[in-house]
C-alpha cells in the first residue's frame, strides 16, 4: 500500500450547510479515502487518501457529482 497523503481542495460554491455531508459522503465512498472534512465557512475541503487508489482528479470528480465545483489548493 502506498503512503496516504492529504489533499486540500477549495470550493467557492458551498451555499448551504447541507452540502457538507453530501460532499463528505461522496468523497468517503471513494476507494483509498481515509477521511474527508468539508469546512463550510471557508470552502476548504481536506481529504486524506491513498493517491494510488483515488487521484486528485477523482476527488474533484466526486465533488462535481454532487453538483459543486472544486479545485486543488496549496493551502
């Protein structure tokens, strides 16, 4: 198994707190995702995952499937 990494994504579209569990559920359903935390007030999405099982692109796509756009962020 490869090393888990932490990826930080940002979304400017988090309009209501109810989107938080939707996005977390979609991310946690991906293979290799250990933990997903959405910060509603900052639009920051932190994901601990195994990049060999779920790429950053897969994380973005999972968020997109819930109706929100997100992009990788350095912090």
